[in-house]
């Protein structure tokens, strides 16, 4: 077995171990540190009732929300990059996250949460699906990936403008505060119920992407060659649209707009899987979850007067990484 193959074999198990370690750190540390032994006892129903409340009702749902959000964005970014064959494609850059946030903002603005708890995740998913479908349609019409990214930037700006309009027309301060939270991105005050509402969309989307992971690898041969092998390109596009849209919408319904995770995670794991788009999906999802979970731990332990928003921290880390990736690969060559 080659060194690259050996690394690929152990990449996912290694990431899983790090996931478990970071989750334990996330439930142990906070404004009131519990320590690992107390946190473990609380996780399994032991220890004082206050410890169980802090761990099971506050810290664990928050850690899982960050982990699942990052995983959804990592998998979506990997799938979009494989489909468009562009390392700079991801839900945030292409405007998918912004449109999902717009859908969630519309649900908050019109008070649809009072009608059904499914309104917010469903609205976010519909926004993400609409944006991804538009991008897939335009990908077949434009010849340049740079043009497609510019379309995504315009789409993101338009969605941002509509969200700003809704904020200006907000019926009350509480609705305005909720919309601002979704725009900035946060996983604070998440509950197991929130995870339960987003989980069906996230799991469905991830399984759709897993189903077509081998087709993404075949697509690296080129569209004409891939068609010659029997690949149904139209079906692949729609499967990526559905999978990435479901995952991104679920991520936004949990944490709001979080950018750049979908670029950074696939880029970091790609060399370890011999640059095979299909093999990137699972490790990119795990690494995306780790990145966002680590960022949320930093947010919680930083000695700031007010807690920083997770989306802001992700952008501060991810934007320089985006510039670095773009400068290395060169937009003109993608």
C-alpha cells in the first residue's frame, strides 16, 4: 500500500477520534468549567442535577449544532466543487447560504414559527434549493467558472439586500434580533428539539450526496468522457442540487449564515484522498464539523464582554484562507 493510500485509509478514523475529543472538551469548558470527569458523569446521567442541565440541555446541543452545521457545509462544499470542478465553489461563496438565510428570515419576519416549528428549517431548505438550482442551470449556460462565481456573488448580494429590507421593515425588536442572529450566525441557545427539526433535512441531503460520490469522481474525466461511461450528467446535477440544498438549508436553520467552511475543509483533505471528489465528501464533512466546533469552543471561552458570533469568527478565519486558496490555484485556470 502506498503512503497516500495508507493516509487515506486512516484519515476518517483519525477525524472521528478528534471529533469525540473536541465534543468532550466542548461539554467540559464554558463560563463555568466542569472538568472532564464531571462532564462525563453528567453525560451518562450521573452527578448533580445542575451539571446534567448544563451538559445535556445547554452545552451538548450547542456542540452538536456546531458539529452538524460544519459537517453539512463541508459535505456541500465538496459536492459543489466536484460538480463544478472548481475549488472555490461552496454554499457561502455561491450565494446558497445567503438564500437559505433569506428563507429563514422570511419565516421569522412573517411569524411562521408560530404556525409550525418546521417552518424555519423548511424555509431555509427551500431557499438553498432554489439558489442551487439556479446555479446548476447557469453552469450549463456560462463557459467560465469565474462568471459562475460572479453570479453567485451577485445572488448573495441580492439576498443580503432583501434581508436588509426585511430588517428595516421588522414589525418588532424581537423579530429584528432573531433576524440579526441568523445573519451573523450562532449556535447559542440551541436545543435537542432544534436538532430534531433540522436532522431529517441534513441526513437526507447527506445520504443523497453519498449516493452520487462515485459519479463525482467519474466527472473528473470530463463531461464527454463521463457521458461515454454511462454517466447521466443531468441526474448528477439534480442530485447535487438536492443534496447540497438540503444540507445547506439544514445548516442555516441551525446556525444561520456561516461562510467559508465549505471551501476550507475540502481543500485541506483533498491531498489525503488523492484528489478524488467522491472520496473527499466524508472527511470534508468531518473536518468541517471539527473546524466549526473548535471555533465555537474558542467563542465560548474568549474573555469578551459579549459573546462573538460564530459566523463572524468563521469569516475571520475563512476569508484569508479563501484568498490563499484562490492565489495558489489561480482563478484564471479553473
